[in-house]
C-alpha cells in the first residue's frame, strides 16, 4: 500500500514557510523571501531544493491542493503570483482568441463569397446552354430567333 506524500512534504514545508515569512517581515517586506522566477511567480523547483526533496516531488506542488494552497497563501502575501499562474500566457491566449475570431469571421465571409460565386457560375452555365441551343437552331434553319435583347 502506498502512503501519501502530502504529510511528509507539509511537515517539511510549513516550518520553511514560517521561516520565510519571518525573514520577509524582518526585511521590511521589501522583497519576497520565497524563491521566485523572473516573471514574479513562485519558483517551485527552488522550494523543492530548499526542502531537500527530489526534483520528482515538484509535481505534488502543482497537483496537491493541500500543498499548493499553503505555498500560495504565503506567495500572495509576499506579492508573488501563485503556483500554476499563467502570467503572460493570459495575454497570449487573448491574442490567439482574437485571431481565431477574426479568422472565423473571414472564413464566414469567404464562405458567403464562394456560395455567391457558385450561384453565378450556375446561372452562367444555364445562360451558355440556352445560347448554344439558340445557335444550333440558327445553324439548322438559317433563321434568326428573336428573344428580346438576347441576340
């Protein structure tokens, strides 16, 4: 039977976080005491190293809500983005979403244009067939056919 890693990680994590909070307050709350990335997110790998855990344990910080919530509470207090924050990815998602809407609109407009062209081509085919029939009659009989403004 496998045992949960959560209690083991939490037993190491909580004292570390308490020390980090004390260090942050002693520093005048100027800079975060938790390890963080250049874009202001909690550096999970840095925390795992500080705890002396194997790198494979990083996954639990993302997957286990009990661990993630403890770290995120301290991170947000220190002005850091929480674990799993997407940061600039939200901006990228917005740009991609807008581009997809634009392409969908363009696709719809192109679909309408293609349908109009198909209708025009069908009308032209019927017109050509009619004119060919008129031409055949003229060639067979030698008489012109008067159909208004067609010929």
